[in-house]
């Protein structure tokens, strides 16, 4: 029962509450919404005010920072301007100080200039007084000596010159006699042994060779159709073939003696073979080149064996062999080098020097001539480069450098090489010389000798290798004869070009004769 009552009461209360809710809830929600809108608007106003305040604050901050930065830049500019003003002030002060110093120096210079002007005036005055006194003294001396100033000066110079000439001539004579007494005997023995060791055939230097032909018909065959054969020969050998009106002869012209030899032998082989056409020409020229290379190498080896020298680098041996085809003033370069080596060996043995080294230096002294047609430079420069390249000793290198006097010799063997080179070249008949050049050289020798005071006659003898000068005994005494000989020697060395050496002999002869009646 109670439970039913409670149930009914509960239903009533729930119904009342449900009615109330249905009536009052909508009104309550609307009021809440209005309150919420008011809060949102109020919050928006607050935020807008905050944003405005923040923007104002940021603007003030930016203005403040820009103002501070501008003030900082202004301060820096003021500082720079102040520094520039200080520098300008210092420069002005420095310029003022320099100006003051310059003014002081100018005043000092003006003072010194005045003093110098005064001193110069005093000096001029004293010079005038001195000139007057000198003129007075000279006049008195001229009156006393009965000679003018020019005559006295000439007489003084004449006496001084005569005295000095006599002293110089006596000095030279004494030293020459001293050297001659100590060296003459040794030199005579060495040179007599050396000269007895050499001889050679005279080879006429030429840049052309000739090839004999059985008949003139072969000239046309050698020329070939449209010149093909002769062009092939010239291109392969590097020579010029001259085919002219000379009967049964072709001339081969080339400065390189080895190429000229190859061309000559190739032509001889082609003429003997008879088949003259470009293909055959190439075969023959190649074959002859190989033969010449073999001959060159064999000649170099035979030269080393003949001189008793040890084996050398193959290229150096070939250079020695190439000298066989090289001539200088008509003298065969290989024969000349062998002569120099023999002479150096003989003289080194007499002097107790290294004979093998002396021979080696003598053989190599003209080694540069073997390839001077292929390499730029003088034969001395080329020879030095070859010697250094293949590790030759300093003695050999100096002998090559100094045998023509390009550099001073620094050892005895170099002096021997220079002496042997002169001996081999100066031997009568060793080198050819044109008749015209020979006559001009002899005439120049006599002309130089006759140009000295006191010389009566001069004769060039021994193919121009000695000049004998006759002097007037009344004008030239014994001491003056030595001076004239030396002066002639110096003038010959300065004005003439000649192979070997020229001996100058001055002869002063006094003859006294009477006739008995």
C-alpha cells in the first residue's frame, strides 16, 4: 500500500516538474545566450583595447630605437669629423714646422752662398796673382835657359820617354833571357820529339764531289722523266746534283760531308747497277747509309785502338768516326785530331803527366766538328756539351774550351792540347790557303813591320810564318830592337788573322870596313 502511495506521489511530482521544465527552460536559455553575447562583445572590446595599446607601445619602441640609432650615427659622424679635423690640424702644424725649417735652411743657404761667392772671388784674385807670378817665373826661366816653354816641355818628354823605353826594353830583355835559359833546353827536346811524330796527307777542303760517268747518255737517265730520278736522289740524300755541260761528270754539292759521301756512293752504285728509277734509288740510298754508318763506327773504334784509349760510349765513337769526312782549311779533322792526340801524349810523357788523359783530351778537342752541321753553336760549344753529356773529366772539358783561348786553361794538359793543335795546323802544307789570301797576308806583314821608325827593310819568309826586320843601327840600339820586335808582334796579333804562329826577328847589324891602299 505504502509502495503504491509512494508511486503515485512520485508520478505526480514528476509530472509537476515536467510541466515546470517545459514552461521555464526556453526563457532561461535565451537569457543565457544574451549574457554570453555580452561577454563576447566585452572580451572583444578588451582585446581591441589591448591590441591598440600594444600597437602604440610598439610604435613608441620603434621610434625610440630609430632615434637612438640616428643619435649613434650622428655621434660617430661627429667623431670622424673631429678626427679629420685633428689630422688636418696636425698636418697644418707639421707644414708650419716644415715651412719654418725650410725658411731657416734657405737663410742658411743664402748665407753659405754669400760666403762661397766671397771665397770664389778671393780664389779668382789669388789665381790671377799666381798666374802673374807663374808668367814672371816662366819668363825668367826662358831668359836663363834660352828656351821657350814648348821647347822645354818637348825636351823633358823626350828625355823621359827615352829613359822609360830603355828601362822597359832592358826589363823585357832580362826576363826573356832568364825564361829562355830555363825553358829553352826542355822545350827543344819536347818539340823535336813531338814534331818527328806527325805527318799527314794534304786534303783539299771542298764542298763538292764529282762522280765520273761512262758516257753522257747516263745524265738523262739520272735526271729521269720530268726530273723524277734526280728529285728523288736530292730528297733522300739532302744534296744538290749539278748536271752541266762538263762531259761525263756529275757534281754533288753539299756542306754536310757525310750526306755528300752518301750521295756520291749511291750514284756510283746506281751507275754500276744500271737500274735507275725511284724505287731502286731508295733501296741503294738506304743501303749506302747503313754502310756509311758501319764505316763511321769502325773508324772510331780503329782510332781508339791506334791511340791505345779505352772503349767509349757508342755515340762518342760515332762522333770520332764522323771526323773522317770533315775537313778544316783542307786538313782532315780526324787526322788532325789523331796528330794532336799523339803530340799531347809525347809531350805529357816528357813532362811526367798522365799520357792517356792527354791523348784523350787531344782526340776530343775538335769533337764538336763532327756534328756542327747538325747542331747549332761553335764546335767548341758543341764539344763541351758532348763531353759533359757523356761524363768526361774536367781536364778534357777545359782542354776543349781553352784550345782556342775562349776560356783560360786551368791545367797543364790543356796547355799541351793548345800547343799540339797549333803545331798540327801550322806545319807547312798541313792546311790549304788561297793564293790571293796568302799574298795579302804576306804584304800586310811586311807593311806592318815597315811602319815602325828605324826599320829599313822587312821580309816575310817561310810561307809567311816568319818576318825578318832590318833596322838602321844608327837609329836603333840593341835594347830598342827588343821593343820593336814586341811592338810588331802586338800589332800583328791585333790586325791580322793567320793560321799557326808568326815569328818576328829584328836584325841590327853594324859593319865596319876600310880599304887598304
